[in-house]
C-alpha cells in the first residue's frame, strides 16, 4: 500500500519507540531507536520527526547523499504488528521555512537540531509474532536534561566537536542547524 490508513495512524500515535534507518550508496548503514514524542503524522503520506542533538548526525548526513529512509514501528504491547514506512526524506534546519511552519507540531525540547520530513512511498505491515511483549514504564529524560544543561552555546560547541563528520568521514550539514 502507498499510504497510511486511519488505523495505522492511530497505531503510530500510540508507539513510544520507533526506529530510523538510512544509508548512502557506500559505507555504514545507520539504524537508530527514537522516542521522546518526536514523531508526528502530518497526513497519510507524510510524517515529521524532530531530530535532537546526539552523539552523531548520521541520518541527516545520509539524507544529503541519498534521500531514502525507512521508519519501523513494533507493537510491544497489544496485538502483534510491525509497520514499516519507506520513502524519501530531507533534513530541515532552524533557518529553513519548513522549520518555522512545522516546529509547533512538537513540544519545545532543548537540543532540537533538525526536522526530518519523510514523504511515504510504501507502507508495509508484517505479523510481528516474534516481537516480545514488553511493559512500558516511561521515556528517558537524560538527553533533554543534558541538552538543557548545555545551553545554546554549549550545544553549538558540542555539535562542532561531535556532529560535523559522519562515521564514514563525510561532512555533515550541522553548521546549518542554527539561525543566522
């Protein structure tokens, strides 16, 4: 199928965790778990993800070279299901018009560095029978607390040290994550 149904949109909204996968033609594949109320369904063919400052910037780097991205959601509670969204994505930074148009979809979070805009081309559902049932306790707050403690200047310096080069040695677009 090529778009989300109301049932799948409801499933996504109930998930506490999702996974992001990107890759360039050569080099390492990036696969990362995400949470913290950082994903919003905009419509049946589009989702936005608020990318927070972390130890790397692989997703945004990969998207500069190859727009393909996959998001995966697993039912860790309730009926079993795995949902994958395949599509093309781009990273938007605080100086981009999409940032101003879309940032209010998300709670204000320290460390916000990019919005990832995914246009869905393929939706795939699989059984999820092998995914364990797990009890959700809460979101971790360490990343947001760390970003708050750094302040804007500390985050800028951290990004310069840790987010300017990908694992495969490619330059990232991290310099564009702040307003001029």
